[in-house]
C-alpha cells in the first residue's frame, strides 16, 4: 500500500477538514466590524482559516455565539495546512460591569428605596 497522496486529493482533504472545523465551532473573532469564524482555541491563541486571516492583527474581540469572552491583542504566529495561527500578547476577559475600586459587602443593599410620604 502506498502513502503518497496527490496534490488535489491533499487539498480536497484539507478543505473538508477546515469546513468541518468551521461548522462545528461557535467561536468567532470580531476585527474591523467583521466576524471571522475561529477554527480552534487554546490557552495561548487561536486559529482561523488562512483566506480570512490576511488582515487580522492588533486588538480583536473573541465571542462564543453572542457572548463576549475576551478582548485580545494578537500577533500572527504561523500558517499550517490552510489555517493561520495567532498568539495572544494580551488576553483580557470581558465583563458586563465596570470593576470596583473597593471590596463590596455581600450583604449590602442593591439600591435604596425612598420613604413614602
């Protein structure tokens, strides 16, 4: 049995692998008001399809569906098999409220109600 694969067969297998990864992932990255599907995510970075990655750099936002996960500063790392890998220079978790300058008491009231007159 031979292990040689023709160039066309190899390209077809890479395209099918990338399409499957893109369909299975809910992750996406927002850069320049455009969303790009994320193929894989790991602790130090993520990857997107090489054709979509030509202009990705700098500050981007990472989403899981509609939920904002991280604000990231990225740099291109390498291209491998049709996907472009990016590494995080900074990866800050997104929050839906501003950070506090003090420690909040867990039993503190949420709001004050006025007295009825």
